[in-house]
């Protein structure tokens, strides 16, 4: 049960001791309330109410931002098949270079953005990034040659790179470790939905042009960019900075939510989550924490596995319209946009189910050992079968295996890292390495390899096989750390308050 002394609340500037004492008293009263009588039942009921409020206020906003993010990075694939290359007079190589520079700047901005996030606060930083990249996306609708296309894609990568690592870091301060995968799975389904929604939206928007001197593909960028700006404004209005500033929670709920994150009350009492994401905002920057994050074997194993998955995922998003168009299922490129909806629609419910199961079983890597073979089977088949209907069916299998793996790998490092700056480093570093898969994605499906794209499919197949073995190695490594902690080999870190604590168990 919590006490006033255990809850080290430090108010912001301008607050006095009276406020701190009042907050401590509230926390103590909450601890007593859930610690007496029907303690577990009361705590469980209060926790469910808090989770429902956060899930219905925060996740829809993050899903909207992530939907816009994927739309604005993959809509170029929709624009390509209806005239972008021809109207800009660029070669396929130049088109791929424009895609590659996006990923270069995207990767470079991830870690700096996560370090800025703590200073600026998520409520300001995430919406600001969204508004900026929405404006830049609109600018893509007005490019006239390779130079302007290349420059705008580079700026888009800088603006967009901080969103996903920032959202993962933000959620780790709102939910416990055991609740993260489902929540990330829910907003990550926006990525698969973006493929479905993006195909439908691109089909509709392309019909606007030519109008106002602009071709149809340009309206895809202009309208989607405008929608992204509006999404950023919505996020600024509705996102709280943390549980203590969430206007939709009562004072009792705020203090209880803070205690839950510390693992000190109710159904989470005595859990290994004995660190404090809410008050990590008081943690001072130390390069040693960055060092701990960078030189961490778990990060490199999961990051390289994620790199392999994203190589497939990004190439899938960028080139699915082209691949479907080359299958000649339909002779109309605009109809190909509609066919590209189906694989994403199939993957969406499976992704949510796997994320739910991952949280329920408290397993991350182990789940991926079962989902990755689904994608591997899809790529192995599509790389070696010529029948267009079988190949289209395999795109659905590929989408299921890759998308359902992502929530597990995305949350894994955050689950196993404690201390704000270490977690910020591991989250951003993992994504920086993983997003290098964008470079692979832009070059493995040249037009000359169509319609079978045997080489591209085989490359992604090999990467996914590597991912499976890297995930297996990471599961075994995390299990070893837990055994070492149980045998007392980490006792020198008792009291460290981070993931080195013997009581902090690694999630497999």
C-alpha cells in the first residue's frame, strides 16, 4: 500500500509545498481505499475506468496521427501509377532516390526528436510535427521536377521522423508494461487501415484533376496534406501531457493512475514495474543513460529484426499498387487502387487480435515466432508462383504476417527499458535502425523486374527469415537476464530504480 512518503511528487515551477503535501495526501487516501475491504475489486474497477477513459480519449487521436503519417509517406505509390513519373519527367531511379532521401532524413531525426520531446512536452511536440509535415505534404502537390520532388521528400522525412518514437515514448508514460502492446496494436492498425483508406481516398482524389491547372495525382498530396494539418490541430486540443494533467480524469483517478504506473497499488501491487514513468520528467539528463541504451544487446537484436520487417512493410506499402497493377487483374490503374484495399483490410483485425493476445499472455518475441512464418510463407509463394490470383492471395498473407508482428516488436524495447533517457534512446535507436529498411524498400522492386518481381520478393523473404532467428536470440537473451536476476547476479543494482533492478523482469 502506498504512503505519502513513498509518492515522491515534485510539483512544477511555481508550486509550493502545500500542493505537494495535498497530492501526497490524496495518494495515501487512494492507497487506503484500494487496500482495505474489497481492495483488489475496488482497484480493478478504478483501473478499468481509467483505462477506458484513456483508451477512448488518447488512442483515437494517436491513431489519427499515425493514419496521416502512413498516408503521407505511401501516397507517392498511388500517385506513381497515375502519372507522377511522366508529369515530372523523372526516371524510375530518380523516383527511388526521392523515396530513399525521405528515409535518410526520417532516420536522422528520430533520436534528436525523442530527446526534445521531454522538454517541449508531447502535447505540443507531436501536434507540431504533424502540422509541419502536413504542410510539406501539400507542397508535394506543386513540385515540377526531380529537384523539387527530392527536396520536399527530404523535408517530409525530417518532420515525420519524430512521430512514431515519440508516440511509443509517450504511451510508456501513460500505460503499464503489460498494457502497451494492445494499445500500440490498436493505433498501429491505422497503418494497415491507411493502405485500405489510402487506396480509396487516392481513387477519389485523383478524379478531381485535371482541375485548376493541376493533374489528378497532385490533388492526392494537397488534400491529404490539408487533412493532416487538421489532425494536428485536433491532437493539440485533446492530447494530455501525462496522467497528472489529463482533464478527463478526476483527481482521484489521476493519483491512482500515477500509482498504477509505479506498481504500488491494487492489482498491480508488487509487480516488477517499480519505476515511475510519470515522474521521470524530473529525471536529469545523463550521457550514461544514453550509453546504456546504445550498448544494449536487446536493442540491436530487436532493431535488426524490425529492420527486416519494415523492409517488407515499406516495400509493400510503396509498391503494392504497382504489383497489383502488373498482375493484370484489371486493365484500369484506378481499379488497381481499389484492389490494393483488400490486403490491408484483411490484416487489420488480425493485428488487433495478436496485440491483445500479446498483452494477455505478457509475451512479445514469442508471439512473433508464430506470426513471422505467416509472412515468410507468403513471400516464398509469391516469389515462385506465376498465377495472378494465387499471387494476389499471397499479398493478403504477407500483410497479415508483417503487420501483426509489428506491435510486439515495437513495444518490446520500451517494455524492457526503465529510466526516461534510456527508454528514449532505445525507442529512437530501434526505430532509426529499423527505418533503414526504407532504403531496401525503395530499390528492391524496379520496374524492370515486373511483373513477377522475383528478386525483390526473395530479398524480403531472406530478411524475414533473419528476423525470425534474431527474435529467437532475443527471447533467449531476455530469459538469461531473468535467470541471472533470480540467482542474485544483479543484486548490486538494488535501489537503482531502473531496469537493472533484480525485481524488474524482462518480458520475453
